[in-house]
């Protein structure tokens, strides 16, 4: 039965949320911020309550008059504040019930979440207690009904044994002392409620208690408008000698009380006790989860190992560990927490297809807020802290140096404008923007960290529009427009040995990666296979040869595909990927970074995978050689 209710509830929530996404956008969908909205409503109730209490006469004879003064004679402020107090209280009940219903329907109340669920049940009943108590204070006919009905309900309990109702038989029985007690309760219960609200969020990593600004502004404006259009007013003064009959009722808080006049009080208590028991027992009701194992998850960037608890989402585990994982809704609606599963299996809770398409899912992308591990995992997420630095920028740069490295390869050193920086990651690239807006892509050849200069390796392509300009008309002092950083061909942190594969000027991003790795003290075994046609094409061979002498964890293997007699070549020959497979017939434990022509990548990558390389461990950056590529 529980599973049937959850499935039906999920369908309803997903359908309504999709409509709200279309209307408000996924980041401002109020259904994704129900807990935060409830907190915000509590503060509205608290602040307005303080103002009302400042004007409220806690004596039984002055209570009604003081409330009337606020409502009628000070309607422009006191009346609005009273209405805000009432409507925010009602709205808080609605948002809390929706919040609990959503967590139940999406099965977010079991396992380690039981603590938040149980404290949430306590919070709910405290809200009801504070709200019902609040209806007693204006001391009008509705307050009279609430006081008498509540006293009758409580008197059924052995602890009171009929003592309470005796205070409300005669008008003279209600004295200032009793009324001051009711007012004191209306302060004390919310203080206890605030404590439990704080306890409630302690096990929710990075819990937010404030909704997005547009949401709370719109909510506050709506409540103020409602207070102005439909102000809350009192009934006639309470009179214990007259039974109130015609009442403007608040069904959000007082829905149980009228049932007393159709059911026995014992039945009412059975209903309340049964409902409380079911709510408390829900985390342990069928379908039961016997398997309590967690799974170990390796997280990139950072190469962190997490132990994810049974039914804990990857986002929850990452936030609990202090990782800067980006998120917004936590409910599978916005797509901000999208990440990649590099290895292993996950189970995805229901989510909006607008946040994660089927093609993205097939490519290994998941929403971390909905993904629960079902095996050991390796995942990658976008670092929220580094997200701003990764945004492409457009800059005017100056050519500082032009150094011919080979007959058809030019080293171009660009100077950034004074005071400007271009943060990038080793392996990324930039675009040179031509006069007509066309773009030519070139990888950063120097490692990150130099605030003033960028190094590019430009290979001359016959007929190439920009590369011909580099070798003919470009001069030191010329200005270029660049755009970057771009690309995801970057070094991933893991424990696997790395094989770098460079074809021709594909050496540029590999150079950046290796120099950055050496500077960071990376100790993973690393090998560079640089494939070119002839010996003259190894335009910076002395550099990786020096790296091999200086770093014990690095080896360099140059490969010529078409050596000439003049090369007097005694090293490796043939296709570069074939040489790698000769040295590594089993690639299951390796990680490969390959940069070169599209033809090289399309030939090599399937061969690597066929020899055991996991697809998630094969990273590549292919460039086109032609009019629209790097030319």
C-alpha cells in the first residue's frame, strides 16, 4: 500500500512541478523550496507576533479590546500585521504538509533520514499546538469555541481528568491569571518549535533556511495583498453563557475540533494517536530495506573517497563531506548538480526530463541529487568553487614573441593586457577570433600559473587562412582577439598510470598537462608517446627527453610513421597507437589522454578500448585540419 501511494504521489508531484517549471523556471519553482519557505513563514509569524504582543492586553477583560484596537483603529498597520500573522501561519501548515508529502512520495524518509523525519513530525505537532493556542487569545466567539473544545478534548486524558473544563463553565471562572497562562504558552511553544527546527536541519548537509529572493519577495507581497483585500477580523466578544454557532472557521488548524460533535472524544484521540504512530513508523514500514551496506565512491576532482550510506544520494554524501558540489533544487528539477558516472552503477530517483535528457543519461550523465549508488563508483562533478573562473572571456592580446620551432611549426607567445588574467586548466584551448568572426582553436602549451603570457604552437597548414598569416604577415606587437578558456580535455585525478598520446602539435596541450603535473609533484607513472611523420617534426624533442632524465615516474617514446634515410632513425616506427598496444597489450589499469587529428583519435580510441581500456578512462581532444579547424 505504501509503495502504491508513493508511486501515485510521485506522478502528481512531477506533473505539477513540470507545470511550475514552465511558469517560474526550475530555479524559482516553489515546490523545490518548501522547507525554506516554511522557515521564512515562521519568521514572518514570529516578527508579526512580537508586534501584536507589544499591543496585546493579557488580561481577560482587555484582550478583546486590544485586538479590536489593532484591527479597527490601527488597521493600516496593526490590522495588516494581524492578517499577516494569521495567513503566514496558515501557509506554514500548507508548506510543511507538502514538504512532508514530497519526502514521503520520493522515499526520502527512510534509513539515515529517519532523524529528520521524526523531528519533522514533532515540528508539525508543535506548529499545530502553537496555532490552536493562538486562536484562544483574541477572546472572541471563535476563541471561546476553541478554548472549550480543546479543554473537553484534553479533559478526556487521565492527567487532567475533567479539571480543565471547570475553568470555562462560568464567565467569572476565566480570570487574568488563566489568560496570562494562555499568552505565555503562545510564546513558549514557538520557542520550543524554533529549537526543534534547528535540530531538524542538523543532519541535512548545507541546509538552507531562506528561499531564493524572488520567491520570498513574491510570497511576502502576496500575503500583504491578501491582508489588505481580505483582512482578518474578530467575531463578537466571547460569552460563556452563549454557545457560538455561526463561525468563520480556519480549517488549516481547527479541522479536528468540529469532529468532536459527531464522534466520541475517545475516537478523536484514537485518530490523533493513530496518525502520529503512522507518521513516526513510516521510515520502517514496508517495503523494508534489509541491505544496509554503503558503497565507496571515488570523486573527481580531488580524488576523494566517500562512503555513501544506503539510499544516500551522491549529492548528499558529497555535501556531507564538504565537497563544493553545485546544487539548487535538490529535487531533480534544475540540472545544476549534473555529473558524470565514470565507473559503476547508480539508481536514479524520478526526475524532470528537462533536467536530464535521455541522450545525456545514455552518455553517463546523472543528476547527483537523484543518483543512489548500487555498486562501487567513480564519479566526476563540476566544482562549484571553480565554476566562475572557467567562464570564457574575450580579450585583446599582443604578440610578444614568434619562434620557429620547425619548418612548419611556430611558437607564438601572447602577452595579456596589463591587469588582466585568463585562468585556465592544463589541456584547455582558446579561440583566435578573426576579423569576420571566424574562429581558430589552439591549445594552451604552457601550464597554468603564468599571469602574463600564453604559449601556442601553430602548425602551418597549406592554404590555411590564419596559419599562413602567422608565418607570413604576423609580427611581434600585432594584436589578436582571443576567446577562452574552452574545452574539457583536462587531467583527471586518480591512481591510474597515465599514457599521453600526442600527434604532431597535439604535443601542445600534453606539454601543458605534464609541466603542470611536474609542478604539482604528481607521482603517478606517466608515459608520453609522441607520433610524427619524420624526425624534424619532433620540434621540441629535447624537452620531454629532459623530463625523462629529471623525473623517475616519466618516460618518453617518440614514434616516426615515415622516417627518411636522412633521419638515421633507430627508434620506434609505425602508428603511434600500435606502439602503445605493443607495450601495453592490457590497458585495463591505464588512463589515456590523446590529442591529435580526428583521424588519429578515431583510429586509436576503439583499439584502446578493445584492449581493455575503460571508456571512462579514455580522454581525447581531436582537432580538424582544414578551413574550419586549426588552420
